[in-house]
C-alpha cells in the first residue's frame, strides 16, 4: 500500500510542476526529451503529458516531436 501512495504523490507532484512551470509560466516549446529530463520521468510518461496538453488545447505540434504553447502562436 505504501508503494501505491508514493506513486500517487509523485504523480501529483509532477502534475503540479507541469501546471505551474510549463502551463502557467508559458513554456514556449516542449519536447518529449525535454520533459523527460526536466521532470525525471520516462519518455512514455512525457508523451502522455504532451498529449494531454494538446487535448486541452494548450499546446500544438509545430513540427515532428516539438510542441508549442498556443499562447505564442
């Protein structure tokens, strides 16, 4: 049970960082590698985050593997 709680806490922490540091501070562009390194997460998790940002209408792919905050578009 402790392992499950830690995972939830880490996911919540990552979600807060994405909202506070990428969405609210309006990161201009993101990549899977950049998010992976910045958040210390696997590439598949970084891709899921990017897909959610795109789905929310906050980021759009501007070229293969690079997504831009639509506030800058």
